[in-house]
């Protein structure tokens, strides 16, 4: 099938209305009926300002994270619009993909 991979990226320490940014994005997606996502913790990343984000032994709050969705075009547009309307400070990547579901889904 044709669709889009939509990835939101932010350091774990970034908050929106007192909650982690990616938790807020995940809640928006659930309210829109999106049931599938993958959350990844990255070792290191560099933000738009050039600041390096990484998990350190003493401070895990700056660890970069990604929240990824595979969506059709309408779902991708709606999610991106909703996050933008909330004025959440988060980086977003959207790319066209082909995807398949084999066997029974969990």
C-alpha cells in the first residue's frame, strides 16, 4: 500500500503544557483514531540550534526520542495539522513509503 511515514522528534526533556512533547503528540494521534505507532530512543541528536542532545549517565532527560507513524495521506495531513495547531515545538518528517501488513495483526 502507499502511504506516509511521519516521524516526530524531540528531546525527552522538551515539554508542552507540562507534559513531554511526544506524549502530547501520541495523545493527539489517539484522539484521531491512530492506533499504531513506534517510539524509539536515540543515542544522540543535534537540534536546529546546533545543540547536541544525548543521554548521559547522570542526565537521561535530554535523550532524543522519535515517535513514528505509518499513515495514509489524509491521516498524515490531519495529524500534522493538529500538532501544528497546538503550537507544539517539535520537528516532523513526512516521507512517502510503500508498506505491507503480513499475517494477522496484533
